[in-house]
């Protein structure tokens, strides 16, 4: 069994870490939520950009998985709104998720100090590794 085939296990170092999943596709959001909770993270779900903005401001997550294309506000608009609320964008880590590799979006993600990942190319196990590495777990 390769490392990517191994089951996701709960790491107690993750138990005090909150991850916001901002994703309007409920099947993707629920799958990610289940996998991250199995790994030990606390998870908050946001089904649109306005909820995502409010969740970041009110809950101050450690990590944000931000879909770029969402109703109300897109992922980039959420980050601008959060910044306008006075939240330091360096106070949490962020990964923008997209269905396509758009050069302008990749550059925009980088301008927020964020990583950019293609949903279809990222398994839940790889996503957990990205979060762990970003937070030095």
C-alpha cells in the first residue's frame, strides 16, 4: 500500500485547528468535510462567498479552502472583503480551489499569498498533506 493509498488517520495535533471549506458544490464540500474531520480537523462549511466572508471574520479559521467560483462573492472577492474588514490575511493559510488552470487566477491567488490547486487533481489525502505542510504539522 503506497502512502497515498493508506487510510486517513486522526492526528491529535490537528484537533485544535479549524478549516473553513468555502465550496458551493455540496457533494464536494461534504466529501472534503468528512475527510478532514476524519483527519482530526474542526471543519466549518460555507456554501457561498458571503457566508465564507462572515465565517472568516467571525470564526478566524487557521486554514481556508476557497472555491473561486461561488454565488454571492467569488473567492477573490471574499478575500478582498475580509481584508476590508481589517483581518490580516497572513493570520491564516489559504488554498484557492478551481476546476481549471487559469493563469490570471493563479497570479491573483499568489497576490493573496495563497496556493492554487485544481480540484480534480487533488485527492483528500493530498489535500490533508497540503494543509499539514502549510501549518507545519
